[in-house]
């Protein structure tokens, strides 16, 4: 046997290890992803038959075992809008500060650590905080405003970090040119940086709101109502909400028809997936159109 | 590297160049720099005790090896250095007798009067027309007539009008590199500044585009004071009315372009011009 | 005509306030948790809290079973999520062809966005009965079931942070390894993954941290029995986590009662756990950035 042959055999063994390793990684990726697909397909196949105009526009009846989900749907829309009103300006403002104004010093590092921590606080702890501050201390009661504020603070880190990333992606030369033409810093941000970063910011905002729309724990003690026979008429009313409604009808109501459970799940899933898809479309279209 | 200097250059300059420019060297001094030192936060001192008078309605060229402090000087004149990590700043930069380093100075007004063109053409992500009116809009101008006038005037002055007058609303990125750089020049001209600073404006351009920019500058100097950092010694020699040679943050030599490139006083200038270093 | 006017000053000030809002909110959160939770320390002796019996109706406030429940569910989740998450990240970053990456990344993102209540719902209807029958145990509402789903919820975080870290490994490392005759597989194991390890570790910590804080899913599928887990066997019996306890009981307690204060006290414990996990992860990130800045400058 000469040397070349030996080299050949050992490399076949190596190749076998490699093939095995690659196979395992591929399998892992499949094990991770397949359940997601199955869950989504399963929920749609079971739940779509329950969806009808009446299901979306009627109040629950017969102890929620019949009828529709209108108040929960409306409540979630209100909460999402309320969350957006608070968290979008605040989050974008914070991101603009970090990306455009903040010097690299101890305070800025403290802000970043605070944001990382906000992102990690368990959602149920946000619920406790909302109860303590908004519901009790500020005496908003269990209300849309208390729930929205709680969700908004929880959503803030997502919006800040994605927006900051979008702002930092705008080439610095644009800022220098604008300043050199006699622009103030804010003029530069408003006329150049923000418009260029807009698609990235929108994507971040939608992903943040998507999370808020699906959350249950933060609204448990701040806004969510088990059942209400009417729609909320002011921001100081409590309201039903889709995620909490799904929780209620899948654990708290005996003899609940599965069809209505799946139907509710489909609506919630569509709400969340729809936002996700919109965000993805905005992102990919902006990438295609980008001039830099 | 070939040299622009003529072959009969004397072997060495006779004496040390007086780095302090004599007072009232020019009838019409536009920018007077006095004892200017600039240091950055990373410890490098970028400019050391520079004194220099820049005449009005001439092209003054700042040349020398990279890292010599030319760009720093340009960016100090229009206070663009405010954006950088400057830790020490001494001396004065007077434009028409006003110290522009004064913290109380209105920098926005200064930058409008002192326009700047950068090495790479950076067109803003908008239409050709909007690029030109951007500066005016920032200053609060709203009259569409003013915009129209500025667009045509500035494009003609930068020799771009013929090429783009029929597609002013196209995105500016659709222009070629040379056209983009002339658009950047026009964008500065639209503001009708007094002084134009150009930092290696032709470094990325082909010879034909470079020629167009250079000939525009020759016309523009009748109305403007032009300070140019060239991208080569050849360009420096071609366009300079006056030239200043910078080395390691120091002003080595300053004089009439015709003189300096033919009879440099300092041996370091000569070495550089003849391509022995840098 | 003057652009620097009051409006610019006001806007800049507002932006700065927004910038500091994150610090304000973290402080507010901690303050209000303390305000409502600290009275516990005057009402319930520490020894009583460190007991194994949680039965608030009769004033038993031993929180050990709740902490144990959270730990065992999280531990179980990590058991699934860490290897699967890292392997998926490696597959996406190093092995997958472009088309597969384009499909996998958004799918993992979708998993990250699925509401926890929806996974709890699927858990109740499908996974709980499946676990009961497959393992032949009296109930499928177990720590194991919770861990299974929580693991799935931790995976997206682990994948995305690890994948970023793998992407950040300079291509030259890989080329050097391949040039020395290593196979791509050896390169992944011996060069790329070790080079990305602090990023991968951050991802694991953040993912597992998310699992500790998860509420709705565990409340729906783990059976909610406040029993102190005693070993691996407890993985297959019902448990109750800290988060589920707060979520399940806060709605029924009287404001200002001892029970109410204790629930907030548990909230403080959760807050501190997430604080530690995230500060550690953040320090890794900052240290790394410093190192790269040093190399670059």
C-alpha cells in the first residue's frame, strides 16, 4: 500500500463522519421547524370551518358555548392600537436618541442595559407592575388604558432595538452631507434618516405589536374581562381580548365545543400571522428598492 | 509616480520655509488661519500650529501625503469637525475677519456660506431636483421660483445642465459617477456660498469627468474662493493658483502654484513633488 | 428663517427623555414590585416562605415548590431546546443551501411570534393526551409536557442569537481551517462554533431566561399542583411554577392581603432572576464589543 491510498481511506472515514454530522443538523432543523408547520396547518384545518361572518360579528352566547367572538376581537384591536399610540413614538424617540444623539458613555450603557432587562422581564411580572402602577396607584381600574400602557412598556425593547438597527443602517455620509449643507441635526434626521429607515422601523413596530396582540399574562389583571355583553365605550372600560378569550374557553368553560375553540385560535393566529406577513413584505420590498 | 515639476528644479531648497504666512500677503484675504492646532481623541495631533492666508477668488490647493491634516483643515473651516472626536482646538480661523471657531457663531449659517464637496459623490436618496433644492429648503426657503432659478443656475455652473435638464425628477442615483459628483458641486452652488471646499473631489472619476470638474472650477473661481485637496500632485499642479504642502500635520511650504511646483523651497516638498515618498 | 429655534430644542429634549425612558421604566417596575411585595417580609417570616407547602387559604406560603416547579420545567425545556437550537442555528448558518435558509428563518421567526396561549391550547388538545398515552401515566398535565412546549418557545431566541454569532465569525477562520485539510464538519466543530461560543452562550441564556418567565403555556399544561419536585421522576408529574401561581391566583386575592403581597414577592423573585440572567448576557455582549473594538482600532 502506498501513501496515496492511505490518504484516500482516511478521508472516506472523515467524509462519513461529515455526512452523519450534517444529517444530524438537518434533522434537528426539521424537528424544530416541522411542528410549527403542523401546528399552523392543524389550527387552520380545524378552525376554518368555524369561521363565518356571524362568528366574527356576534357576541358569545349560551355561556360562550355558542355565538361569536366580536367583543374579544374588538378588544384586541383596541389594545393593539392603544399599545401602538404609546410605544411607537416612545420607542422611535428612544431609538433616535441612541442612534443619533447618545455619546458612548456610562449613561448610554445604562440605557442599553435597561433595555436588555426590559426585554427579559417575564410577561406576568409586567402584569403585576401594570396592576400596581396603572390599575391601583393611578386608579385607572382594569381598563383599556391600563392594559395598553402595560403592553406598551413590554413592547418597547423590540421597537427600540429594531428601529435603532434601521437607523444605523442609513449611511453616515448622508448625515454628513446634510449637515454640510447647513442642516441642523433634527432636520437631517427628519428629512434624510427617518424616511430612509422607515421600512425597517415599520417592520420592527409591527413585530413588536404582533407580540403585544398575542400576549395574555400582562392583560390578565390590567384589562381583560371574562365576559362582557357589550363593547367597551371608553378607554377606562375593561374589555375582552382574543388571547385571554382563548385561554378562558380552553380551560375555564366546561363542555366548550372544540369548533369554537379552534375558530377563536384561527382568528388569533391570523391576526398574528397577518402582521408577520405584512412586516416581511415591507422588509423585502424596501430591500429591493433601496438606493444605497 | 511622475512629477509635475519641470526637470530643471534646483537640487535643494536654500533655507527653512517661514511657516508663518506674512501678514497681508494678499490684497483680498478671504480666510486667515492663525496658529491652528487640532487634536483628536485617539491621541493623534492632526494639525500643529498652522498659519495660512487663503486669497479670495483663487484656487488654493492643499496637498501632501495622506494623514497630513488637509481634510482636517477643510473640516475645521466649515466646522464639520464638530461631528468628530476633537479634543483640543487652538488658534483662529477668520473668514472675512470673523472667527468661525467662536462657540457662539451660527454654524448653520457658516456651513451655508462655506460649501463642501466630498471625495466620494454622495447624492442624497431623492431626485436630482430635490438634491439641488435640499439646502435651500433647510434654510426655510419656500418660493418655487427661487428653487427653479437655483436649479438651473447651479446646474449650468457645474456644466451638468445640458445632460440632465430633461430629467430633473429622476432619482439622483441614476446619474453616472462623474455626473453625481458634478451634482454634488451644483448642490453646493445652489446655496450661493462664498467659499467652496473640495476634498479630493475627483478621486473616483475618470479623466474626462475630472477634466469637466476642473474646468468648472476655473470658471467658478471668478465668483467663489476655492480650497481644494487634490487627489494627485499632477492635479495640484494643474489647478493651483496657490498651493500649500502639508506633512504630518505641519504646513511645510506655501506659495504661488506656478512657483511652488517649479521651485520648491523645502527639500521635503521637492521630494514629494518628485515622487520620492508619499 | 432660523432653523435652530425652539422647536428643535423641544424636539431634542423630547428625544432625550424617550432615550432615558427605558431606565425610568425598569426603575418604576422594580419600585412597584417592591412597594406591593416587600410587606411580605413583615407579614410572613422567612422560615415560613422557605417551606414546602403552598396553601394560601390556610396561610401556608412556602414558595419552595413553586421555585422547584419553575426550575424543573425550565431544566427540562433547556434539555430539548439547547441542543436543538444550536444544531438548527449551525444548520442555518453553516450548512443549509440558500433556499432552505430562506424558508427556515421566517418559520423560526413565526414560532417566536406564536402567542403562548395558542401553544397552551394546542398543548391541552394534542400534546397532553399524547404524553399521557405514550408514557402511560395517569395525567398528561406534567412538567415534562410544559418543558416540551417551553423548549419550543426558547428555540427561536437560541437560534437567532446563535446564528448571528456564527455569522459574525470571520470567513478567514473557516478558510484557514479548510486550507489545513480539515473537513467542513471539523471546521464547524473545532473552529466556527468555539469562535462563536460567547454569542451562542448568550443565546442559550436568553432563551432559557425566556422559558423561566413563560406563563400561560405552563399554567395550561403542567397541572398546577404545588408539589416540591424531588427528582427526575417529578418531571412526569404535575408541577406548578412561580409564573403560573401569580397568573392563576392574583385574580382572586384581595388587594393588600398577605396572599396578595406574597404573589408580588414571587414577582420580585422572578424579576431578580431575569435581571441576573440578562445582566450576565449583557456583560458578555459588552465585553465582546470591547474586544472587537480594541482589535479594530
